[in-house]
C-alpha cells in the first residue's frame, strides 16, 4: 500500500521527455519488490551496471573522538571560536577572513540608515475580493487562494481530479479534464478509463485535486451549497493517496487503479482506512508510528488524519500572526495584507497583538516580525541593502503550496502533531527558506521607492514536483512532460506581470531584481530577457557561454524540443527565448549554498560536536550512476566508483566511495571523520560541497568550468583541491591526495574553519534556536563526562555560532557591494 518515502523517491526516477504527457507513477502492491507502474522496462534499459557486493565498505566503529579527561586548568568552552572582545578592526578582519575583494568590509563599515515609519497602503480592491482573497492595499490587486481567480476572486479556477490530460489536438485548451461528478465523486471508477495520480475513488476537492474518503465514518463532507466564503467542510475526512485507491469496487469490478491499487475492504470495508480509527498511520517522519502497510497522514494534518484535531499548516512566516494559514495561503485578518499579512491598511487603527504573542504561543519559534513592520522598531537604524519582497500573484508561490497535497514537499519546515514544528531535508527547500528569510529580515523594506533590490519569489521546483501532471493543470502551457519549458514560460509570464503591473522593473531594466534558480541546472534555461540584467542566485556555477543540457533526467533537458504535435501550443518556442546567455555570470550572479538543516550535520564541530580522528582519506556516498544514463555526473562519479572498486582503493588508501547501500553508517559521522570529500556534479548541482565544508572535510572539486558555492567571493584555493575531469587525473587521485602533507592538510583545515559557518543558513529563529540548543547540548555532555577536546585538534567545537555571517548574511553582505552596479556604475 502507500508509503510516503517511496512516493517522494519517485521524483528521482527517470521519465521519458518524449511522452505526450508526463508519466506520474503510482506505487503498486508489489512496490516493495521494486515494481513500479509503467517504469520497470525503462529502468532495465538504463541499468548500465550494478553495484557489486565487493564494493561494500565497513568503516571501523566507533571512530576515535579527539578528547581527553578534563585537567585542572581546563577551559574547553571558555575559548569562543569567534571572539567578540577584539578591537573593531581585528574583529572585522576575523569576520572577513578569506574573502575575495572588498564586499565584506564595505558592508561592515557602512553607515546605517535611520529607521522610518512603516508605509501603509489604502487602495481598495474590486468587490472586496469577493470575500475570498486578500486585498493588497498597496496595489489594489486581489490575491486569490486556490479555486478562485479573476480581478475580484469571483472566477472559479478549478483543479479537479482527472482521468487524463487535455487533448493535444486542441491547442491552447484551458478547461481542465475532470473525472469528478456533481456529487464530488468519480464519474465512473469501473467504466471510465484513464488515470492520473489525482484520480480519486472517493470525494475530490476540486480546488486542489485532493482526494478523500468518499464514504464511511471518515468520509469527506463538504460545506453546504451556498455557504459563505471560507466555510470549512462539515467533516474534513481522511485523505486518499494515489496508492490507496481501491482496485475493485464493492462488487469486485475492476477500477481505474487496477493492479496498482489496494483492496476495497482495506479502504472502505468495516475495518478499512475510511472506517476504522486505528487504521491511520501516524505522520511521516515520526519513526515507529504506524506500519508501512497503512495509508497515512501524508497531508499536513494531525493524527488520526481526519481533520478532527486542529493543527497549524505551513505558511511563510505563519502569516506574521495576523492571518490564518490554509495549507500555504495566508487569509489575512481584517485590514491586514501582503503575502505574509505583515502590513496593515492606512488609517485602520493601531496594530493589534499578533497570534504568537497571545493565544498561539506555539507560533513563536517560527515567526519573526521584521523591523520594517513594527510601528516603533526595536533599534533606531537599518542596515543596507534594503530589499523589497514582491507580493507576486499566488499562482507562483502560495498556490503551489496549496496544490502540493504532501506535507513534506516544497517546504524547509512543517507542522506535526501537537503543533510542533520540524525541519525537512527537502532538496529544494531553499525556495521557501529564502522567501521566508527575506520576509523576516532586518533588510526588508515596505517602501519600493527606497529599495536597493527587489526579490521575486517563485516556487518553480515545487511546481516540478509534485504538482506538474498530478492532474490536468496547471500548465505553462502545453500539457507535456518537458518541465523546463513550463519553468521558462512561468518566468516569462511573471516577468510580463512585473513590467505591466508595477513600475520597478522598468525603472532600471531589472538590474536590481533578484531571482532564485534552484533547480538542477540553475539558470541555464532562464529566459534571456530576464537573465541578462537580473541578479541570479543559483546553486549551479557553470561558466561556458555555449552550453547544452547535461542532465540525465530527460524531462529537464533544456536543449530538447517538445514533439511536433505541440507546435500550435503557446510557449513551445521557449528554446528560442532561453538562448544566448551563460548559466552563470560571476560578474552579476552568485552561487549560494543549498539548504542543509542542522539535523544534517549533527556530528560537526561547527555545532559543538567533539572532533573525530580523520581516518578516511577520501569520502563519497551517494548516487554513483547505477541505472543512470552514461552522461550523468559527466561520468565522473561512475569512473571513480569503478576505479575505487577495481583497484581496492579503500584497502590500499582508505578511500571510501559508494552508495547508501554499500557504505552504510551515520552519514554525518562519516563526513566528520574524513580528510577529503568528493564534490562532483549530479544532474547539475549537487550539495556535496556543503556536506563537506559543514563537517570540516576538505572539498576535492571535480567539475571543469563550474564554480563552486561562493567561489567567486571566497578564497577557495586556500581550503580545497581541484582535480581535472580527465581520466589520467582521476586515476592518479589516490597518489595526489596521499602526497598532501599533514602540515598542508592542517593549513587547509584551519582556513576552512574560518569560513565554514558561511555555508549554513541559521538566521531564522527556529534554526537559530536549534543550533544553539545543539551546541549547548554538546557542552553539557563533555562537562558531564569530564572530558575536553584535545587542544591540538584543528577543529575546535564552536561555542558561539556567528549567525550574522551565515549563508544569508553572506548574501546580504555581497548584495550591499552590488548596489552601485544596479545603478549603472
């Protein structure tokens, strides 16, 4: 039956870009044996090699911890890693260690601006947004939730569960295919053929294509017809994932789910999921709760998964405590507005206390009100750069969260039972993290006239998975599986909105506009009209001006073309609009770290952990290209894996290269005990540099013509090694690394320890608290064990994390330096 971890893993599977529509896979009843609907034959054809048993490596356990019994004069934690008692210039030099250029010093020496009263808008919106949307009093534009659109949110914008995608022979059709009848139930589970992952043998919420039990004790009961806006359903009901659709009806007739479904009795029988209280597995991410053969709380809802227990859902900055979060969309309280409800209409009275300040204390760990939103800021000055965060139309941000259906996807954090917040390890969580950090930042301004920069939030990777193709829409614009086409068209559409609805793009031609391109090949497929002038934050620093896609995930191949059958559809010419620019220009763009939450580097001295003896010469654990197209990772990972296995590099040199199956163990611990760590591409960027640096492991970079994270602004040569991609260099890797003297290695490690904090995002209140808690926990453990770290260990545990100079702080410091360039200087 349904298993959320396997559903999430489907995104990594290779799908055919030549299909007329995206293939969305449904876990079958034999999924535990590796069977996936519509995929098995395709995988066999791509399986170029298997990982042999001889490749299995077991590192010695436990690793040696570099501690000793506490001496009488021990002061292990009285020596802060980043002292604050230095004179100003010495402190500046320490904070600006190993930077290239003057950007850091310029930022720290700036004269701060005086605080200003909060500007408030008063423009009314048409028809008060029909009671559904938020009126943006700055622009007079309605911001509508899922299910609603038009100038006043009165137009239905449905996303029904569907049995197929729209007919490609009807170019530019806008009406989505629907398998939903007037009663909200499927029009013919046993008689109407066709399937998408959204198809529902139950009740479909056709605003977001979410499926719920259609009968039984835990069925969905919608609000009565004609109810006022935002009337909740009479009964929320239990959600049904695509793997929880009955394969037959009550009579035994076969349904659309076929062999991929489960039994009728398991869902609708007296002891089935839709009737029995005990049949709901607890939330994903809570180990030991629920069994793998149960349908689960894959949505962001509380156990017992039927909506009966109130629980918060995730919105950016939790609507600033001045709105109600509806699975990603903030419904602002009266007179409050903005995508995060952070502003109040002019002449509407004083600011009321926020929810986190009173009745909902559980919001306090995640909400941060920026100084710009306070009537009387806590401090009287403001640092530049000043950044205006656009309230873009919800279809590019919050509506994606409403459409996602799965609690763990698209987000860097989410809510759990009891209104507890937890961090996700979602690969592309940077999209929502950066947006939220911008909204909470002291650099935020509500006055676009004084802004140094404009941030344009978009959740493109969230659209790519799990939204695109789940039902029949949304599309940008042809219903095919070429994801980069949809992404490029989405950017062009939002670019047009910026040009026509607001004056700020045209004021400087977009030079002061910031876009995040977080997907695998970054800005390679960004429309030229946007890329050429904008500032792009990316993870992929590919430099060559004449480039072609190198992804092995064919739906993301930006140099491929949609099939000729789509020629009459709008937007299929995207390939012409993305040509003529590099993927990355270090003169205006920045390669930024991927998001790694503190739970992903718990054994690092950067979080206060005692250092380990580094007994592994070179380490890599991950995808080595088995079952991938040959050009995956430019062939680098495959070559090194085969070389290491063939020549017994682990036995001879202590070089450990393998997969999660062949190299088992605590990943954080393995990184923390390694001297060097491989940084090689995947389908594009891969967060291996972040993994290495956050654990004090010297990066060995193997990717020609690609800049690594912050390589344009930090002295990477002082704490890394770069190896050519050619075969001779790769074959000589053991000798090259073995030749690095202990003194040279220690020198690189000391340099790395001066900048490694810049590769983690810690400025949100929730992450900051988690980091401080972890550091104090390690301090307490050492004190309790009466141990101290060896004084000659290069990586001393951090006792005070320099949050101001984390990854977000580094981006802000660099942007300050860029202000004159946006003015044409």
